[in-house]
C-alpha cells in the first residue's frame, strides 16, 4: 500500500498515528488513483471534492459539500444560512436522480421548505415541486410557496384535511367555489363551540340545531333568548341571506331571507322563489299567507282580484277588523280607529273625539266630524252635508248641483245636448229614477222651464216658460196649456190675503176678471213722431155691424148669446185692426182672424164729430127760434 503525505511518496507499510493504526485485510487509508479516503472498506468514503459518503461512494456532486448516506439520503449546504436534506438526489449542474425512483428535498434558508418529485431514472434531471413551506413568520403553506396565514393549503383538485379517531373520519375540504365540513361516517355529527361549550350542531340527518342538541323534526331548530343566527355579507353592495329548500323542490324553488346593504336601497327581503305561497303561522296553525300572485290573506287563503284580504278569527270570527293606534291614543279596542266588516256591514270607525278624513294627492278632500257633519271640499262642515264645489251625477253626461263660479251662486246643472234638470216628488225608492216618484218640473237643454210636462211645444198640457222664444228667437214666452174650456175653470188668478178677495183671474174661455179694468199704456209724445189728426170717425163707426151670436162648442168663449163683431165684417171698415189668431185653420183655408180692441181713438173722433153735428143743430134751432 502507498501512503501519500502532502502529495509525496513516503513510507510503505504499517503506519502508526497517535496510537495503533494498522492495515489489515482490505482496509484502505488512501487511494492515489481516485484521491479518496476510504475507511472500513467503503463504510466511510471522502472523495476528492470533499464530499463524504457513509456506506456509499458519494454521487457526482459538484459545487457543494455533501454528506451522503447510502443512496437515499444526503445533507448539504449552499451558503452560510442554508441547509438541505435530500433523498435520491444529487446536484451536478442541476438536480439528478441517484437511483431510479422518487426524490424529495427539505430546505432551510430563513424558512423551511419541503419538495418532492415523481419517480425518475438514475442520472436523469429532477423537477422538484415545492409541496410545503414554513416561512419566517411561522406561516405554513401546503401546496403554496407564499402562505399568508398560519396554515394555507392549496390544491387544484381541492384540498382535504382528514382527521380519524378510531374508525370515524372527519374532513375539512375545499372545492372550486365552496368548502366542506364532513363527518363521513354514520351517526357522526359536526358541532360548533365557544368557551368550550357546544352552541350548534349538524347531525347525521342534516338537521341544523342552534342552542339545542335535540331536533324538532324540521331541517333547522333554533333556541335562545337572543338572536341565534347572524348572517353578514362584508360588501355593502351585496346580499347577505339564507336559502332553505328540500331535495324535491331544489330547482329554483326555495325560501330566501336576504338583506341588501347599499345606502341607496338598503332593505331586508323574504322570498319564496318558486310560484308558491309564503305562509305565516302560530301554534302550528297557518295565520296568514302571501300567494304567488302577491295577494295577502290574513286568516284566509286569498283569491280573486283583491291584494289584501282579511278574515275574522277567534272571538271575532264574524268580524274582520283592522285597529289603528298611535302615541295620542290608547291601545285598547275602544281606542284609536279601525276598519271592520261586521256581518254584512262595513264599518269605518274613529273611537277618539276627532274626525275621519279622506285625502288624495296630499290634500284633504272630505271629512266627517265628531258631530256627524260631512264636509266635502271644506274642513268646517256646519250641517249634515256641507260641500264646496259641485255634486255631480255622471253617466255619458253630467248632472249636479254646486257652488263653483263664485259670487255666492248656487248652481243646478245638466250637461250634454239633451240634458235636463228635473224635479220629482212622491218617490219611495232610492235606486229608481227620481226616487220612483213623479216628475213635477224640469229645465230642458234649451232653457225651457216646464211644469207638469216634459214637452215645451204649445200643444202639450203644462205650464211653460220659454226664454228663447218661439215665433221670434230670443223673445221669451210664457205658456199655459190645458184641455179645459168652460167658464168655471180658472187658468190664472191673483188673490189678496189682506183684502180676503180675488183681484184678478182668467178663466179657460179667455174671460178676464179684475177689480180694476183700467189698462194704462205708454203715450208720451217723446216716443212719437208724424203726428196728424185722425181721419176716420163717425162714418166708420156707423159702418160697423155689432152682432149677437153663439160660439161653437169648444171655440172662443164657448158661450151662447155673446156680443161683439165678426172679424171679416170688421176688416171691411178697419183692416189694420185685424190680426191672425194662433189656432191653426183647416188645411187650405186662410188663418183664423181676431179683432184688435183699439177703437177708443175712433170712438172719440166719432163723438167729436157727432158733438159738432149736435152743436150745429143746436145753433140752427136757436136761429129758427129767434126768427119767429
């Protein structure tokens, strides 16, 4: 054997060094050909790079000092603070497999890191994956190189933490968009504790219990004197909510309780997401529901077209009631106000000494005060009904009474081309036209005021004031039309209660009776012009033929032995004093004629002429007497 000391050939043979050191068998202390130190026939090998192997010649490591044990383990360092432990790994321009199989690495460099690599062939390059990291802050990451919490686990297939006690398995796992707590085996459950006391649990049947360990048969049971479940969404613009459904109705059909937290639309929400009702109950009995159409039924299942329906329950089964109270009222049944359906009667009630008001668009439109006075359009009713404006009955046209128009007017009106204001008496039906009575008068659409008739024409019985005229437009006329024609029937009269006597009356035969027969007519010279002496007198009077005659039945005065003139004879003397009578003449004949009783000027003229004759005769007689 050759011993090299500082690179020179020296002593050949047994060597002693601070004691007995001998060469026996195949023990080699030095090998010039490999520049290695081999102790115990390969039990310790120190190669020329300074790498040591225990039970193995170190692999071809380059650039680092390594302690390699067998083929699977190596410990080495790449710097002052760095230390690594590898399995089935050596480094020579890159990590390589020592033998065929998997490879791992543990590294310290101000942190702790664990690496692994899949199975590979001896001498081939290794691609390590950093599987776990413990950083300088004490954060442990599994599947991540940058843990930000004390424990961070990352796995693209979904990380799982499994805990086993005896044969029961418990897991915490995460998927793409959710995480799971899983008590995997039958009869196991998940509990939630604070202060080492159980606060909630989910049992093996999927029932969630808060404040109790005994389920009540429903999917979730809550018990406690304060709020037992708090759900919060960190973002103010997001929903925080709870969804409840069963397997049969999981597809879009569930109960949701949500809260939306934006300042502009902050609100709480309760939804039944499917087309099904939302029920409310007490004592295990339904008390109210909102159906899928949005109708709300209290004490009943809503139906029909009403959005809110209330049915009386309990002691008030015969009366559906809504009671309204505030800080100014008490809270008993006799306080505040209410709306009720009592039997078949609808009741609107104010139990306080106040008013009932009806408002529209922010303004009061009607009120009923404590005295029972109803005010419409006024806040100060002083009678059973007080209104400001119009009261109108409206169909295709409008009819009503009112005060619109100012100047303290009270108006009765009817609109439309044929509308009329009618007056009825004697009725007994509130639902019939005119109360089921008899029409006594009307003002028609032409402004005619008709009494005891509905037709303004002159041939229909009744009393008629016709302001728009008949023969001439805008010339009013007053008509009294009836079938009577005898003297005994009076058509018009004036009676003085002070004198206890009639002053004037007219009978149906046209006879006028009056306590005074003088008629005074205007005759002022200022109204006249073209004034000349009358040219007719005694001769005209002498030409008249006063007659005695009988009126035909139903005609004229309808009497016998009457005195007067015949119009056709009178016309021969005074044609200008003949008028047409209004009664229609038989077809083909000239109109009936009447005589104007305007003979006083002619009679005066005739008397004057006759007096002149008398005076002349008197003068002639006197002359004759004087001559005798």
